[in-house]
């Protein structure tokens, strides 16, 4: 049998990022947390936590953390069926989910907020590229994710959310400087682009869709959705920005499209582990309902 006080100690170290933070959350001493974690690691014969700053779960540790979440949900359901027990101070359940930065900056948070207002479940939201959030599911690091991958991860349900539309934008001054004679491969070879991180392939996919080829372009690396819009407005570079964030700027003229009407639509899906799907039906409904109102069909 799993030593659940020790397993909860592991989960809390990962959640807070330190043994001291876990001790405060569980109202015990840091040495007690360290002892519980060490004894569970010895019993299971594997390292569960990478001792770093912050502390992180190993692959096995992440799976244990998800198991603690599943147990917490089961206890929550049991207490709901036992009115007398429900009056005790039960620990609130924290579930880990992954989402891409552009969704987080546009439509995701209002949907999550509408769920959280009427739920005692807490969320630990991780950010990664939409092509890679399913890796978090496969590794057992999250129980659900917004992703661009339509094929279900084993053990998960998948539901379409809609398409997040992007415009390739730049400032009028940037366009005059680099694209006075059109958006050509030659001009793109000299015009600095904006790329979120090394996983980000949106720009190359836009080039392939609208110019028929990918191109090696100079780029600034900028891991911030809001920073992308500001950088484009200030003339730092050109980049793919969510339509919801640039519509007003396009209307005002402080941003323009590189190629008018050349949009890029990224399909998004909600993948959720079947073991928690029933517990998060209201979250799933809120996400799908809000997505229908703002994403492209």
C-alpha cells in the first residue's frame, strides 16, 4: 500500500517547489517532510523529487502526484456523500492542467474563472506550446490539456474547441522599412521576425501556407504573448498574433497585416484523462461553451 501522508508530502513539495513550503502547507516541520519523502523513495526504490530550486518531480514522482490528485477527488466525493464527515477540514484538491500561452492570454481564463467560482477544486496551470502540451499528458504531469493534437493520448478523451485565428502583423514603419517592395523571400531574409521559443512553429507554418515554402528568417526570441503585440507595435519585428489581441490595433492602423487576409487558423482540442473527466465535467463544459463564443468554428 502507498503511504499516503508521505505521498501527499511529495505532492506538496512539487506543488510549492520546496520542502519548506510543503512543511508550511502541511503544518509539520521540514525535517518531517524530508523524512517522509526519503522513506517513500526508499520503499519504492526510485527518486521521486529532483532536489533543485524549485524542486521538481521526476517522471515517477509526477505519476505519484497525479495519483494523489485522483485519491483526493475520490475522498472529495466520499465526503460529499457523508454530511457529518463533510464538516471536517478536508484538504482541497489541486489538479494540474496544461495550456498554450496564446489561449491563456485570450479565451482560457474567463472559462476557467466561471468554473472556479462554484468549485472548491484548485488548478495548477502549466504553459507550453500547443503542439507539446500532450507531452505533459503522456508523461503524467497533468490531467488535462489544451492542445493542437487531435489524436487522443492513451487514457484520455479529446474534444474539439475551435480554431484560434492569427494575423501576421507589423508596424507601418516596419513594413515601409523591410517590405516596401512586397513580402518576398528576399525581403523576409532581412526582416527580423518574432518567435515565442524554440518549439514555436507557427511562423514557419504561416510561411508554408501563404508563400509555399519555409524560410530561414532572422528572429528575436520573445516568450510572451502580450510582449509579441507590443514588440510588433513598436517595430521590433513581425510576428503571428492572435486575432483577438490585434483586431483593435489593426482597425486603428498601428499594426498592419504583412499580406492582407492571409490568416492562419490553429485548431485546438481539450484532452482530459478519463479518470478525472467526470469530476471536471463543469470545467469541460465551461471551456467548450466559452470557446464556441470566441474561437472560429
